[in-house]
């Protein structure tokens, strides 16, 4: 899926939902960019997803758990109805649990937003 301000298609993970139907997502990146994540603290908030576990990945990649990207459920639903091949599947539960733990440890996410997202 394409996102504003990003020049290429990005995979994302639905990590959490609000009661109002807002989706909390994290992006999957091919590497951890030190220009965007200059501190060790921010780099540690990336979770490695192994290509051997997820056939849709071309190589080991990283879920950026430093922040939550809010998306509207209806927008994603409409997109997937038009582009069903873009749905890649579900994460292994252990990976999703680790992603939630990293999100809960992120200093970039306020306590109020952690409560909103249920993390």
C-alpha cells in the first residue's frame, strides 16, 4: 500500500485497534535507517521479522515499533476489497506479542496514546 510522503509501497502490520475502529499500525522496513533512528534506544524498538517465517518478505525485515501509525479501518477495508492480493496474512502470535511489548516501551508514544491503543 502507498502512504502519503512515501515514494514506494510499504507493508504494515495491524498491531492494535481502538473501539471507534481506528487501526494502529507499524511499518515494516528492510533495514533500520540510522539517519531516521539515530539513537540506540530507537534502534532497539525494531523487531526482526524473518523471511523464513513470512514468505511475502524477500529478506529479513524490521517492524518499526517506535511509534503507531493511525489508519482508518474503512480506508484499509476499501483498499483491500480493490486489492485483495495485497493482504499477506497474519503474524505468528509470538511476533505480535513482541511487537506490542516494544510499542509499550516506546518513549515516542505518550501514556495517553498507549491507553487509547490498549498497550
